[in-house]
C-alpha cells in the first residue's frame, strides 16, 4: 500500500463514553476518509458528531478501538505530542468566533505557523514568505489583502471572518481540514459562494475535507455523504427521547 | 507569546489598567512609608550632632528632646539664669548654648540664643552653621533667619519683621512696637534650623518689656531706644545644649545636673533619647508597614481575581488558541506573562507615583516639620521590596494560569468541537 492509498482518517471499532460507568455515546465499527476526499458528515444535534470530531482531532481518546490520522495511531502519542500532531496535520474551522479579536487579520491567519514549525516550513519550501502566502490565501478567499490585512477582525463581517478562518486553516497545507458547521452563521446566498471558495482552495492544496453540518441541502457538492445515524451503532439519544 | 499576551491585555485595557493601578498604588504606598520612615530617622539623627547633653526643666527625656531640638511641642518650664550660669561654670563643660523658645513669627518659631549657637551648634556630620548672606545678630533687634524662612517669606537682609507672642501660626498679639531687622540668612541645613528665626536672648527680653503676666500693658509702649538702655539680661531660658571637654565625663555631668538642688532639671544624652523615641515610634512604624504589606497583598489578590474572572469570558480566546496549536502549557505561559506584565507595569507606575508623592510630600514635611525627604534613587531596601512584589505577583499569577491550564485541558478546542 503506498502512502496515498492509505486513508487519512481511519477509525476502527471505536467506542466512546463520557465516563466509564455511563453507556457509550459513540460506537463506530469503521470510518475512513481517503486522501483528497470531500466528505459531508451529516447529523442532527445530539447525534454525537461533535464527539466524533473531538476523537478525530485527538482531543478525546476512545475507550475502545483505534483512531489513526495520516497513518499515525493517536493513542500512541503523549498529550503534548497530540497537540503538536493536531496543529501539524489539521486545519480547523468552526461555526463562528474563529478569530482572536485583538489580533489583526494577518496575525490571525499566521497563528498556526507560530505553533507549527512544519506548517511554516511547508510555506517557505514553496519559496514564499509567510506574508506572501497569507496574501495569496486571502486573495483566493476573495478578500482584498491590502484592504483588510491590518484591520482588527472585529471590523469584518461574519462572512469575511469565516473566509479568514479558512485561510488560516489552509496555511501550510495541512493534509486534513475539519470544518464544523462553518456556514451556519452565513445567509443562504453566501453559503454556496463560501463552499465554492473552500472547495477550490482545498483542491489546490490537495487536502482532505471533513465538513460537518446538519444542513443536508449542502451535501450535493461533496464527493461523499455520511450520515452519522448510519454508522453509529448507539441509538440517537435525542431520537430516543421523542 | 509575549506579543499575544500584550495584545490580549490591550484588548481588555480597562480591567487590566485597574488591576495595574491597584498594584501601582500599593507599591507607591509601601515605598513611601519606607522612605518616610528612613528619612525621618535620618533627618532626626542629622539634626543634633556634637551635643553631649541637653538640659531642660524636669519632664520626659523624649519631650525635652522634641521641643529643644526639633521644635515639636512646648516646654513645661524654664531654667533660671542662675542655674545656666552655674552649669556653664562647671569644669567639665566646654560650651553651653542657651535656647529660649516661646515666640513666633508668621508660623516660624523664634529662638533666642547667643553667639555660641553659631559657634558650637553642629548638624549632620558635625557640620557648622554657615551664612548664605549677612552675619550674626549684634544688636538687640537683629535676627538671623533660617533658609526656609527666607525662602517662604521672601525676606532679605535689612528687612523689618514683627514678632508675635505665642507659637501659633496666627498669633493673637504681635510685638509690633519692637520690630526686628534681618541681619543674616543661614545656608540650608535640612534640619529645623531652616525654619527658625534666631535672635539674641536680650532680644527675647526686649520684645517682652511691655508685657506683664502675658498681657500687653496699656499705653504707648516703650520705644526701642528706651529698651536698649534697660537691663535685658535674660531671667530664664528654655533649654541648654551642652558640650563637654571630654565625652568620658558625660554620665557624671548628667547625674550632677539631674541632682541639681536649686531647681528640678533634666539632662539627657541626645542619642539615648532618640533611641527611646524610636522604640516608641517603632510600634506605629510596624503597624504602618503591616498595613502597607496588606495593601500590596490586596493589590495582588485583585490581580488574581481580575485574571480569574476574565478566564470565563476568555474561554473562546483560549479555544481559538488551542485550535491553532497552542498547548495547555502555552495557555499557562500566556497567563503567567499577563500577570507578569501587569505586575511589572504596576511596579513601574508605582515607582513613578512614589516619586510624585515624595516630591509633593517633601515640600509639606519640610514646611511643617523641617524634615528633609529628598528624592533619591531606590535603595537596597526599596529594591528588595520591589523584588518581593514582583515575585509575589508571579506567584499570584500562577493560580489563574493553573486554572486556565486545567480549563483548556477540559474544554478542548472549542465550545463546539
């Protein structure tokens, strides 16, 4: 098996409970993402998708089973190593409040390079300075670098903030981009535009995208669509209650 | 990290500024208390040197010291001139400076003495009084004023001044029939001498010629010429500063004076009396020091509470930092840097505030008590205090930092992910 054929995300027989004595909230036999895939993960609130993302992002460890990212089993890493591994391999975009309000746009975009020498190296290996790459990413996100570069992020619209957050997730080409409901604070018109920008940049970076949303209407543009209900053997808790 | 900490603090500048201000004020307080304590001691110690004994009417040692040298408080009784002459005539005694107090001019005390004062009085490191201008009093109505008197009242040589009876700032009655003339201005000494108006003992008698039993005798008053012709030999003085030929005889002379039969007298050794004063004052000093330490602690507790309270509002900030790769250790460091920045800022601002307080306060202390509290660079005690505050600030900062560390471990990357 060559490196490219190896899945970027690989979950096997995992089971996760918040506490030893509580019943598990997640039990997944197998979950894989291949390199370069754009996957839409659907799940209603309470279905455990946040927990799943935490497992993939190495914030939580499962009680049973194994999680491997880029061929690296996460359980084998010590906690500080996991933190380093995460920033080296993943770019994260959240629903909102992605940016530090007291830093300028440029500083926000370059934040992860402060903590990840390997991502910084990937930028400079292409013969670009961090500032050049920042400008390139901002332009690619249809933001005018000259205009917004040194603005405090509080002066940006929500849509602009989300695009800055994508630029930050993408800097240094991490192999995996996790986007957790990044469009839910956007109106429906800008949602598709945002997705298009996201796709084209992820394409050119060659990264894998795991996109989480409850909004099934967005799913059509993705390579693959996974409903958490279908892979989680634990019954939907919110479903049980109704 | 320092850049991030700094920008984060700037983003929350109102609370950060208040926390820093609290530290600054506590630092300024403790520095000022320490400075006043030390300078007051210095100033007192500097005021009298080279005097072996101070003699006055029988009262307390500290009281005699305070009124005779520092011009604080009043004498209960006088020494008769016969006793003064008898003491001066003793073999062991080298010189005697008579001091007569009880009158004032524009809030400054008038001190009656003789030429021995300029000859033998010593202050600081055995320094003698020197004249900035003019010369000693020669005439009955001549006056030599201290530098502070000259400065505050704007007096020059040859100026007429009117002396009032009593020592209050606003005298009830003034001896206006007998105007004095400024004959000399002393160079600054940083002691109560700067705040005194010196006249001859005869001058003191002269200004009381028309007074009987503390009331002004009705009528035109006696002219200066008539007064000059009178017998103005002093009948009593307030205290004596005594210099001995040999210091070895000091205890014998003290005992002799204390056992003086003709009238109840008290002789004290200035150094011993000062020690007695310090032991009295040290309780108050200690109380002040404890209070200032408490204020510093309060400032640091405030710093801690500001940082702790801020943590909840800053969960998002921490989550973002974590999501871009900051480890919990980074979050810990961030909070430590913040508390250090605040503490250091507080210390610097406190130093500035301390100097402002000292600059303003020294004017007041000089005017009111003749204490000199000069602006000086921080000395070893102050540096130790500042260092302790810095260390305490660091320690105080680790508690919110630990809290943030734990939170960022349990919160993970975000409120969402």
